[in-house]
């Protein structure tokens, strides 16, 4: 069977994405830091979703040029870790605890900061590294025990992508959903598609429900939407939820993953699989992260594709930079972090497709990316190689009106040094909801409560 050209193009893009994303592994494994040299600042990170020689590497190269010009003798070097996010966490923990790798700067998922800080594996940073320009919700991910241990590098938040062409095909008069839709309206739109499905269409929406962090994210979004005041953990990371609150969250998760509306394959899907299903037209709605905006627009036009705030509450993601406790170059490493998270650098990250962590990247005319490589480029034929819609200032077109508000209102996953135990327990227990004989909401809530109390002891 011959695949449609749009699907073939996206398949190629997904191949690149899966090779370069932080959840993918390269063919040669991680680069091993060379012998500790006085001028080396070694940065350990997951892979860059913007590809080979991506924006993170470009920013590091720019810092190196400045150091060479100033004759400081320092040079930063990026070491990309292979494997899934959980595998990267394990590698970093092992390396920092044993001292087996000479890492100076580590790029941490926002959920790892409490664990690395409480274990003394990263240094406390000056409070001034978080100024008022950093989006407040994002800045909060860099603190633990009222102290600053990291600086937000790039953020993330759940968004709703939708096929305008599918909606138009079934006679929906208004296909601009950018001001937002609630869950009831979303189900109405899905019902319209069910009554007269477009070619290749199967079910309304898809999201990441495989037994990994994607399931945790989706469940936390459902729980926070059902019970806005719910806090699974307190400020010290102790478990504080009630069985009744858990039951409400489970009921909401059950409603939004109901088979009549949700693509059956979602239960086994991660980010790459859901992106492919959506692009192939199997579903009209997709819950995904900001980087999908650029990826999808390499295949679809604005007439075919839309993006909106996620109905209900959206989870905050992203990565933060921290200085390893054992670094011999801590002051210079902190200087590098300040550069990588500065206003111009954050604008470069935004232009490249990441969610920037600073407000000025979204709304200041004076803040521009200083790297020409981060700007839209052209192919040898003159055709733009970057089809992502942009505003008059060169930012992604949706950044100021959709992405920034979504980041500001996003919720965090539980903040605890035992996050690894939490997410493993949470994901495993909620798996029963997707089995052949799911328990009642009340029964599953009792099981989940018991398991979380064991995983997160007082």
C-alpha cells in the first residue's frame, strides 16, 4: 500500500525526532567525558529534540566562542545521555553519587530537582539566578526547601492539537479553537466526527497512556482538573491525599480515556506513536507538548492544523540546569548556566521550538536571538526549510497567545525527593483502569492510597 505523501514526510520527521529526542538512544551510546581538564565545563543532558547540532549545542558553541575571544581558557562540552528519561535519571544519579563522571552542569527534569537537591548531589545557587523575568510557575520548579538549586532551561506544558480539516469536513462552522474548549465541547466535536467520519478516521483523540511517565502526566492532569485543590504531596514531599480525592481523580481519568472517544492504541502509546497516529488522520485531537508544533507544521498548514490550551489543567514539564556538587569549576559552571538561561538564549530556544522560561522571550521587542542558525532557514531551491508559522517578530505564531498563558496556569507533578517511587507506583496502580476488568473508582482509589502511603512514607 502506498502511503499518502503527508504521512511519508511525517514518518521521516519522526525518525529524526526519535533518534534525537531525550527519550531516544544514539547508535554509539553516550559520549564519555575525557580526562578532567582544568578548562572543561562538562554539561550532561538528554538529547535535544531540535536535532543534530540543535539549539542547545549552538548556545554552548556561542559561549565557547566568547570564552576563546576573552582568553579565559574555559570551554563547555555537551555530553548527551542515551535512553529513556528514567534511564538518564539513573545514569546521572549513579555518576554523581560515585564520582565516576566529571560532570559540572546537569540538565535535570523538573521532577528530579527535589531528589538531587535532598541527596546533596547539586549545589545551592544564589537566589538572584531566578529573577522576575522567569515565569513564576516555571521558577518554582527550580527550588527545594525554599532554596534555589537549579535554573529553568526550557519548559514544557500539555497542549491540544487538532485537525481543522477534519472538523471542516463534517461541517463544523468554527474551526478556530485557540481561545479554548472545555471537555464537554470537545466531546461534542468528537461526536460530530463519529457521525460522519473522514477517510482513515477511527476515534476522537489520543494521548500518552503507555505505562511510563506519559501515563503519570495524563493522570495528574485529570486529577488536578477534577479536584483543583488536590495536593498529592505537601511542601516537604509527604503524601497527603485522601481516598475520596483519589476517587474523584480516577473518575475523571476514566471519563477522558473512555473507549468511545479515545483511540484504542493510546493505552500502548508514547509521544512518538501518538504524533504518528494524529498525523495519519486516525484521530482529530491530540494531547502533546510544544515541540510538536514545529514537527507537525513541517507536514500540515495552518488551514489543516490548530493548537489550543488543553481542556482542564495541564501539567508543567521541562528541564532545569544545576551545578554538580563535586564540580571543581562551580563558579564558571554557574556563569555558563546564567548564559544558557539568559534572555537572548531563551529567545533562541523559543524560536527553535522549545517553550522558553522567560516572559521577555514572548513579549519583548528588544529581546532577540543572537544566533542566525536558530532563525528560519532556506533550502538550496529557496524554499523555506522551516514551515512553522511565525509572528512578525519571528516567534512561533502561537507562543504569546497560547503557550505563555498555558505555562503560567500549569500545575506541577508532586514535588518530592521520592518522585521515582511515586511515579512508578502511580503508573502501575492506574494500569488497572485500562485492563479487561477495571475495578470501581472507589476500589482503585483504596488500592492507590495504600500503595502511595507505602511508597511515600511520612
